[in-house]
């Protein structure tokens, strides 16, 4: 059997060169990626994402595939690889329309750094933001740190006022 997989790019992402291959991941078979041979741009935008889409020929092997099943595609795009780090979703907090992570700078001190969320990956984000090899990004409790950071700004009225 040969099937065709449609891979929609994340919203706002664009690829201006031909994509010849991709790894196609089927839910439940994450450790058995399928080879996708590039057929070109899809004739229409992605139905769900309204973004640029590519078509790939996939040979079915070892497990059943059904039309319409959601897959994840990792495109092999020509060019130099980007340098960056993977940030898990649990490390990202949002404030005033921006995304932030906390970096530990001392045993009990943390600093908040803005990151761009323009490259989604499985369970998180890829960012080209510069982090040092010794930077320790908070991956559990980041929301609690954000709450603590702004706790001192909460105004509490005096007892007995207004009444």
C-alpha cells in the first residue's frame, strides 16, 4: 500500500524551497517513523490550520494506517541547521502577551527571560534564544515563580476601611 500524508506547517511558518523527504510519525507508533517522499506543495492550504501544506508519499509497513488519521511530520529542509534549545511546555509562562522562562541564577534566585514561541515541537518549543550550557531553566514550578514575582504588587486594603 502507498498512502499520501498531508503535513501542515505551524501557523506563520513558511518554507520557500522544495522539501524532498520527511519523517512521518503515527500516534501510538512514535518509535517507528515512516519515510515520506516529497510530492510537493498541497494544492490547497491545510484544512485545519489554514497554513502551507506539503504532500508526502508514505509506504505502509508493519501497522495499519487509515485515511484521515492525524500524523506528525518532521520535514527535512535543506540548509544549515538552526542552533538552539528545546523548551518544554511546562517551563513556559505567559505574561502580557509574551512567553517567558525562568533561569536559575543562584541557589534561591531566578530571572525571567522572554522567548519566542514560533517553532513548536513535540511537548514544547524550539528556540534560537541564547542560553548558556550552564543555564538552568526551571521546568517545574515556573507558574509559581511568576505568582511569587508579582505577589508583592497586590494591594490589600486596611481592615475596617470603607465601612
